[in-house]
């Protein structure tokens, strides 16, 4: 019997002991909660959830209970919002009410609500405002960051030339290139691709995301109080985070020693200066724990989301090689082969822009979206959601909404093209979420994806190690994120 089975058996034993004490759950009585499957005491809706594919379970429930329904993850009540219209009503039309941050036990326990991503209330507002301002001061949304990404893209091209026509796994080559962009903002420098510490950090980030989307992590998210006390692989993600945090603490200590308060060079420097300014304020949110966790949030998110999109996108473009060829034709007409792509080119490249947007929609890197919570008792679509209720904004249902996208299960760049072949925006495009909690690195990610994709397709043709029709695009794990299959390919110089 494996550890997971033993864990479930222990849970059932606990339930039998406590069943009589908890029967007739008081939680939710008298409230106008959304409908949902009947929960069992302690177990909640455990048996209605496929831990290997939570997304599929939620889709089935929405078909039965509608676009707003309640599900119990163990003792924790969660309201799930499905479809573009419903998610937009919550995150945009009632943005303030839904601006709280829900928790992911398997991912957020080490943060203790510190850091810009997992903070609440005034702490979140102040940290977000500071982080946005600082990121912009160091180039986000400006020409300087574009030039930095262009230079990193050239380094990535040289790295791919170094494969000498042999098949290779792109995971860590791509991850290091993307990570260097956020590193230059957060730490003030890029790392060489052969830097052992840098490679280890990128492996830790990739492993952290993979572990978070495993069935073991899903079990932890449902029964955190019990699973925390049981040894097993569900603790591997936390160990990855602790190793990343140790590196960040070491880096902060190094930068403290060389800090010039009159000329901060990066995000950490700016935060240290802010800490010094507020050292007399006992209630300040600018302290060492906030710095460590905010740096972790930015470094982690700034590395994984874009790098996953790039390597998943390469796989998609090898599967649909005729679409990749049309992108390369447009690159040839607009940019040519001798200069680097720029963001000014994007307006003249509607097909390329549409393909990049469709890749993001189709692969759906974060199908559940980041968890939200209502900050006060909230009336929503005829229901009353009590303060603190956790909310899943089911972005998968937004990106697969047939009212927003034709044939949403298919990869089709024309979703983002009008009748004249010009690029058109779609309200249902929400890979960065929406509203007050929209990803603060969205503008940076958009520039990275356009410049990296166009540079790679300008310089190389991607060739799979098997016939394109045999490529499987199904994620190898689906949970908090969609994890792309492992694969190798040939980068053929053009």
C-alpha cells in the first residue's frame, strides 16, 4: 500500500471517529450559498474530485450546478466561478469585494501572508503599489527593458546554436533566459547560463511548480492539517521553496553590505531603503520577511509563467508547423533576417500577435487562476458569500467559453483576427487574471513573449523528434498549473 493510500485510510479513520460530532454541518446553514454537491463531514467533496485532474472535476460540476457553485475541499468552503461573464462580474464589476487573496495550502504555507502575492488588505495594497512603482523605475514598460530582453534573446539564440543540430530538452535553457530578465530587475544582474547556483535555482522553480500540480499536492490542499503531519512527497514543494528563500536571504545580506541608499540599483536595494525609512514605525509592512517573500514572489512568477508558456508554445508550433511557417513568413516580411525584433514591429504583425495570444489561451498555464477571497459579506448573483469565502476564478472555463471563442477546444489563431486579418482583442483573454489582483508583471510578460518567440522563430525552425501528428499536447499534470510534456526537439538554423 503506497503512502497516498495510507494517508487516505487514516483520514477515513479520523472521519469515522468524528462523524457523529460533525454530522449536520452547521457551516452554511441559513446562508444563500450557491448550490453544489452535498459534502460529507470532514471529507467534504473529496470523492467527487479527481486529484489527478481537478479541472475536469470542476467542469463536470459546472455542468450540473451551473456557473456558480460551492465545493468543499475538506472543511474549507470554496465557491467556483465559471465562464467569462461570471468571472468578469466578480473580478471587474465587483472588484473590491473579490480583492482578497485565497490560500493554496500546499503552496502558500511558507509565506504566512507575507509578500506581494499572498498578502491581504493594506499590506497587499502598499506592497503592490511599491512593487509596481519600483518595477517601472527599473524599466518595466520602458524601452530599457525591451533592450535587455533583446540582448537576452540573442544569448538564448547562441545557446541554441550550441546544440549543434542535436535534439535537446528546452526546459532549462529557456528558463534561464527568461529568469535573467527578472533577475536583472530584482537582483541587479543577469547570470551566466553555466552558473551552477543559477541552474539549481531554475531547477528548484520548475520542480516547485510540478510538485504543486501533483495528486499528492491536491490531497494536501484538501486536508492540510492532517497531511502536514504525514511524511511524503507532498512536502517536496515546500523544500524547494525553502531552498529558493535561502538563496534570496543570502543575496539580500550581500546587497545590504554594499548598499548605497542614495543610488539603489534594483528592487532589493529599493526595499532596503524603504525599510530604513520606516524603521521607526512598529506597524510598517516593510520589514525583512516582506522583502524576502516579495522577492521570492517576483523571482518565481517572473521565471516560471513565461518560460512555461515558451516551451509549451514551441511544442504547439511543432504540432501545427504550418502555422509556425506563416509566422516565419510574416517575420521575414516585416523584420527580415538581419535585425532584432522590436515591440514597434508588433503592430505590423497581426498574425504573429494572434498566434502568441492563442498559445496562451490554448495551453492555459494557470487553469484555476490565483485564488481569491471576498473581503466582506458579498451579494453575488442572488447568493450571499460570507466574508473570507475562498473563490476559484476558473480561468479554464473563461478560455474555453464558446461565447468568446469559436471551437474553443481547438488551436486556432483566427480567434484573435478579424475579417480583414487584423489583430483583435478578446475580452475573454485572461491569462493574467483581471481586476485589482491582475498579475503585476503582465506588461513585462507580454514584451518577453513577443520578443522571445519572434527572435527564436526568426533564427530557427523547430523540428520534433517524431512526426508532428504524433505529438501529444496534453499536460502531464493539471492542478494549480498545466505542466507541459517533456520533449526534445531540433533547433534548425534558418
